[in-house]
C-alpha cells in the first residue's frame, strides 16, 4: 500500500496503522482458514487409523504468527518489489520469496527453541536438522506455498486495479445482475 493518499497528501500515522491493522487481520483470517482446512484433512486421514488429532489451536497460532511475518516482510524492500511483468510471474515470485523467508524464520525459531531447551548450539542444530527434514515439515511447507499462490494473486491484482475495485467486484452486487 502506498504512503500517499488519493489527494496526494502523505498518510498520517493513524491512517497507516489502520491499514496495517486491517491488512494483518485479513492475513490472519485467510491463513487460519487455509491451515484449518489442512488440520481437518490431517484429522480425517488419521481418523481412518483411529488416531485422535485436533490441533485447530495450532492452525490459529501459526496463522497469527505467519500473518505477522508476512506483514513484516511486506514492509521490507523484498515485499514491496513489483516485478515489471504479468501478474502470474509477480504472484509466483512473491509466493516463492515469502515461502523462503518463512523457512528462514522457522529455522531461526527452531534453533532458538532448541538452544533454550539444550543450552547447546550444537544440539540445537541437531534438533533443527531433524525438524527440517521431516515429511510433516515438507508437507507443511507445501501447504504454505500453495496457500500463498491465491493469497498473493489477490494482493497483486489489488495492487494493479485497486483494493476498492477488488472489494466492489467481490462484495457489491451489480445492477445488471438483478
């Protein structure tokens, strides 16, 4: 989002804060929905083997944290870079960049948690390598990557045609449709 209003004035702190706050909660809502679907999928698969699995709180917590990470990365030069090409390329670029950033953030988080559990950098690295190499982690990464494709497609579309136009297209009924 731009720091300049429609009439050419610089946005106030309050306006910027409001935009970032709304953007963050949209991110959280979208990611919560997507991760909730994934948790439900895991729950249903494991139910076939009579294994209880109900980690919906984890889906919300992950969405809460990832929503903030996406917001922070979005404020950086990496997140604001607009590729001068079609929307499919810019969408896939941002999907890949944000997914890689999340891998780095997740690796740092796992290392710090491992270090506090063991008080040893070497043991923390061993814990990190076990975590990053699991099938579950790779599946989670695939879910994040695929969830980011429509997420960034809408963001890129809104950047090009405007947020208001996107909202109007999806939530306002056209007279011709009556």
